[in-house]
């Protein structure tokens, strides 16, 4: 039995199939973890959604910012152009079933036995794993509640507040939690976010650093798997912070990481 975490797919179904063949995945004994952003820029987002959902208990995924964007488009909050890949999902006969499934996926997945945690973008240095999981649960509750679902999605977009405060309430509170877990790359030691820069970790804006480089990170002793940062190309400064977005949709690689033995497997992409 093996557990493989796979980086951002963004609709690249052909490459996903190649990677699964390479690791000789067996759905009856193995498990796949997905770092989020199942959909958007690739050639078959609909196929990826159907495949991952169809794996049932053999798969775990967390929500990424592109997955949330799809939900917002379906809710009528964001308009999608007719030539956008996501239209195929929104016009699919099984759309309701697929998006109902996507909507209840977590923002953080924690496996006590394997001692690994998975999140799309990262965990800010000011949060312990316990607090991060509790904050993620607040957003998950809003997403799963029929009364607050569309209200949350309509208020989700925006770069402020740029820092967590305990007294934040309502949608501002949920927005900053969402930005940490699904959009963050650079921040300060105190958790101030810089959300405009998506370049390599070595090119941090003045006063900021990659979230995983802060010396006093409260999750420094935890194993954190994440995606989102294609420009990082799977490289971090700490072995326990495991980056898996290796730029598949940009012509890079799609990468899997075996949690049991820390081996990586990649396939070249031509999206």
C-alpha cells in the first residue's frame, strides 16, 4: 500500500494518466492525495473532475483557488467566457453532481497515522497546525451551508484584510483564511500577505519571504504538502515542507510524491 500526493493538475488529464501509470497506482490498495487546482487551464478539466471523484475513498483532494473560482462561476458570481475550458464543466450533464462533490472537499487534509498535512497554498507562520485546521473548518462550514454558500463565494475575492486578527468577523475573517490557505506565497513573520507576486521564492518583495522560510514558523516541525506555487518548481528550504506544483500546465512537469518513502515521480507536460 502506498500514498501518493500529486501537485496541481489544472485540467491536464492526459498527463495525470501518464503519471498514474508511471507509479503503477492500484486503487484497491493505494491512495492519491491531490493538492487542489484540479481544474482550469488544461485541456480536460471535466475529465479530471470525473476521474478524481470516481476514485471514491482511494482519493483525497483539498480545494485550491481555481476550484473555488469554478464554484463561484457556477453560482453566477463570476462570468466565464464561452471559450474558457471551465464552460465544459458548467454545461456538462453531470455538473450538479460534480460540483456538489467539489463543494464539500476540505481546505486542509490531515492524516494522523502518516503524520502529514496537505493544503493548497500553505499555512501562515503565525498558525499552529491545530489552529490552521480550525480556521479551515470555518470556511468549509460556510461552503457546505446552503444559506451561506453563495454569500461566501461573492465575498471571497479581494486582498484585504492582509493579516489575520483574532477579532475579525464575518466575511473578512473567512476571506483572509481563504487567502492564506489557497493563495499565499509571500508573507511576513507576523502573517502580512503579499498576494501580487508569483515569481520564484528567491525574488521576494522587500520585507517579505516565502511562507515556508520563516524561522519561527509554528508548523516548522510538521510535514506540510502543498501546491499552488509553480515558479517554486517543487523546491523549498525545508525538507518537511513539500512543494508539488512543478508547472505542469505551463509546460513543466506533473509530480507525485510517495509519502511512505519520500520518492518523487514526474512526467513531462506539453499542455
